[in-house]
C-alpha cells in the first residue's frame, strides 16, 4: 500500500496564542472523526465477507479505486522488455519470454518467509466454482493492476493496492461446449498495446481494452463445433498475438497461429502434423495440440513449444510412422513461423505421453562450456534438456529398442534419457493390484488377465496392460520453474498408473451442434485419480540432469511452481496450502492456507519497494480439489490470518468400479434429458462428451456394470476407483438423472 498522504498542510505562523489553541482543538476533533471513520470502515470491510478475509477500509478502498480506475495502458513491448526478469511487472504467463517463472526479487527470502501473511483476499464474483472448472490461470501484473482469468473465461482487472475489482469481462461461454478435454479452464491472458488478449474455450481469440475490459476485436481460430478449443494463455510478442489450440482427443489438426495484435488478422500459421510420417491422410486428424504458452529467444529469433499426443491417442494401427510433430519440441522463426528444428520425445505415441507443460529457456555451464538450453518436463517422467540453438540433447538420449506390437504399428526404438526419471517407471504392488481390481469390475464376466509392464513403452492391444506413468503423467500441464542461481528445475508431477486395451476405429466424424465424440482409440482406460496418485516435487540439476532433492506427497502434485533470488520456490497443494521451500535443499519453510485448492502458479512482483506474492486459489476439476474464487495478495506487511481449511473437493468423474454401497435413495429412473446436461458439466471431461472415453476415464460402453441403473447411481454417489463422490455436490435428483442418461443413452442398458 502506498503511504497515506498527510491531509493537513502547513499554515502560515499564527501570532496569537488563541488562534493556535482554537486550531489545535479543531484539528483534534477532525483527527478523532477520521479515526472513528477508519475504525468503522475497518469493521465493515473486515466483517462483510465470509471468514473475515478482507481488511480494506472504506475510505482507503474508495481512494484506491479512484486512483487505479485510470489504468495505465501497456505499450507495444519490445522483445527486450519481455525478455527481462520480472520485477515491478509480470508481463508474460511465464514471467518473461524464457518462461522460467523466476523472480529476481529477494526481499522475501529463506530468513523471513515465515513472516509472509495475507495483505488482502478478494473473491472473484463466484466465477468458475462448479466441479467442472479448474483454476490454472497465472495472474499478470502491470503498473499496479492484476489481470486474472477463471475457468469460465471471465477476466478480472484487480487493484494490487486494495484488492478491489476494477472491471470484469464476462466470458458467457456456451454451456453446451462438448470438446473440453481436461476441465473447463483458462491458463491466463497476454497484454500489450493497451489490450488484454484471451484465448477462449469456444475457439475464439479476443482482444479487450485494457482500461475497460470491453472487446476490441474477436477472431475465431477454429470453432469448437469442429473439435477445437483454446486453454493456454496466448503470447504477445513483436506486435503479434500467438496461440495454439487444444482438441487432440477430437480428431483435430494441431497448429500454432500468429495474429496481428492491432487487427486480429492472421500473420502466419504452422501445422503441427506434417504429411510424410503418418501413412496416408492420418495427419489431417492427427492431433498434436499445443497446450502451453511458447517461449522465445530474441537473439536467436526463435519461438519454442512442445506438442500433444497423436490421435487417436491409444490406437496407432492406422497411422504408421513417427507421426511428426506430435510429442515433440518445435522451434520456429518467431517472425515467419517457419520451422527451424524439431526433436521428438516419443515416436508414434500410443500411451498419451504428450508434453503440455511449458518449455523453459536457460543458460548454464556444462563441461566448462556455456550452453543455451531448453527444458521441458514430460508425462514420460523425464526432464528433456536440449540445446535450443539446434535441438540436440545436452546429455545422451540414445535410441533404444522397445517392446513391439504389429497391430499397433509401434516404432522400433524410442529415445531413452541416460539419467533417472523423476517418477517411477514400474508399478508398485499396490498400484498393480488396484488396477487389476478395477479391470475386473469394469470387465465383469469378460476378465482374463492384466499384463504387468516391466519396461517403458510396452504396447497394448486386446489384453489389458498395466503400466506407469499413465495419461496423467509424470508432469501434465503443471508449469515447472528454473532458478539461474541454483541451476535447478523445480518439477511438479505424479505417479499415475493405468491399464489399457485398444481398438481400431475410424476417426469419429464431428456432429455439428451436438456432443463431439472423442477418438482416443481405447476400449478400456483405467487410470488412478489425479488427486489420489502419489505426488512428487523434484529439484533437478540442469548441469547434470540428476535429481538433487525430492518431496513425496500422498496426493498428486498438480500446480505450477515459481522460484526467486531469495532462494525460495513456491508450490501449491490440492488441500489449499501454498508452500515455500528452500530452493537449495528442499527444506519446508512456510505454509499458508488459501481456502480452496491451490492448483495454480504464484506470481511475484514489487510494488512501492515491497515484494508481494499473488495467487489465485480456485480448485481443480481433475485433481478434485476444493473449489473457490479466492485471489490472495501476500506480503511481509500483511496482517491477515490464513483461511479456514476447505472441505473435501469435488471433481469430474474417472474410471470406476461397481460400488454396491449406494447412499442414494433414488430407486426409479430419472430424466435422461436433464441428466445429459449434468453429464456434460461433470463427467464428460474424463469420460468424453459421448461417454466413449476421454482424459483418463474409460469408455462406459465397455463396462458391463454401467448398464445397471442402481450400480451407476451408487458409483456416482459414492465414487471409488479414482472417481470422486458426487454426493453433496449433486442432488439425489441430479444423480438419478445422470445415471439414467448413462444407462439409457450411452450404454443402452435397462432403467427399470
């Protein structure tokens, strides 16, 4: 907070004592009135919100809103502006063009971080608090204003001084959108040239007036009705706005597109599937989406990103070859979009080993030589480290023979890093036994055996194969961070087990206006829940590729990290805690309860000579963490107490087993049409919009027990097998409706 201005100005010297006395009395009365007003204002501000979370006085709040209502418009940032380490401002999703999520500030350090407290907490108007939404938006900061999005594609401009919302843009998303893979989410915005840029779940790219939040222009990258969506924060650079697309599960063709920031007209486009390595026309529906904000090296003039999996995700039978550029690093000329180099991490991917986490640029010394590196933590559980000038590995990653399956047309070799992964590559006995139990339940009456994979890249076909990591990772979307002082990457991940079979299928045809079928090509995908998998948070030395320290958690690590010159690294937990560790040795130094799942990444900036941390805690659909709309500012001058710990979270459905212990009293069939909407909002994220499989959830038509109404009611009510319970989140009527929809419209079982 800026220091309050003295309301009293110096007056000419009085010559009479009476004048001084009268003035003193008047001043005393005025001071008393001000103090009383401030006290009353504090009481109102402090107790007007749940949990006594807001400590803004009425007078100070009004003054701050008046001052910050005239928002400073961002200029046409140069590449040097955007490449600089963030201090007063946080201008890009990753803090700078390098995506390091590194702050050079050190006023908060290992010695005083325990004193970090809340300055204010603001509720974001109840936006995106339903189970299907995920809070994965890293806030941007420019000249004292915070810009943050929610899973509803609502955008908020918030005063850093007061926590008051200056303006709100309402996304007003079509609630029938059926091409959302992994939770309704937005990972942030970009700013430049007086505008705020947002990629939307309906496939549109929007420019907002930075001062008012009103639309300046809108362009459709690709419509959602064709399988496309946008979840990543766009990148403003060199007068362009650059974005990728999501939709690999829906038979799209991936691309990265640059648009003129002033007009929204296309500048260049790069396709992420090339015709020569797919066998026929598979590249036209080959997936390879881009889930992340690219990084840029201004000196080399290159833009970098990694791509998602090939499509169909789990069926390679009709796409022979490497399937470039799926599951790859890609480097382009930032000005023209022309390919400079690529490096494929997984050839002919059938395991859903895409690479959604952002790339990070770094410089370090290896073997006495300065190297210009790029790194990315993948679902495979490896941190890939390359030379960003040419795409060659910094450490040996030899091509090695892997198990084969002629049906899947598997590629004979895979690149295997010479250093250890940050998550296990073999199933523990409890993981394997749990998968066997779930497969038995899913394939009741048809169960044979479950093969236990002993090597990475073990293929599957008709017989279930259990392996790890699964489609959850490893590292999924979670942004890693890099500290140039410790030369370490900080990687958030989970040990996700899965059991798969495959089927052959033609790419599904999209249905205009209706639920879009996924084309993952898997008859069965049994995966552990994102929230229940064992989590790891690892520090990895960029000069060796070796793990320096690692934390293991009972729940998944499903958040982004940020590190600082003060030798700190911040990371959130699904139970609502934001934590700070010593970046050098992993010692836990500080916890703060946010009041909702802390599954975002913190932003750090300086304001009026003080260092602050801003964090959006809203929960996560896949991690099934508690939802909320809490935007926190934390500082050494904070006086607030932490929020109360939230209750158990709710998320979207995953693989399940029959659960006869139903707590629901619904015995009759419900309304299938109403259940269709409940399914779209809560279940489609994992099971796919048509119930034929999605992000970790199985094809419901392959589960015999899913034809029984009471079994489905029990499963939805109580959860189990990686699926969260919906009792308490959905009413008995909603549970009956969605169960009826599943049985009558998806599995075609009996509802009576």
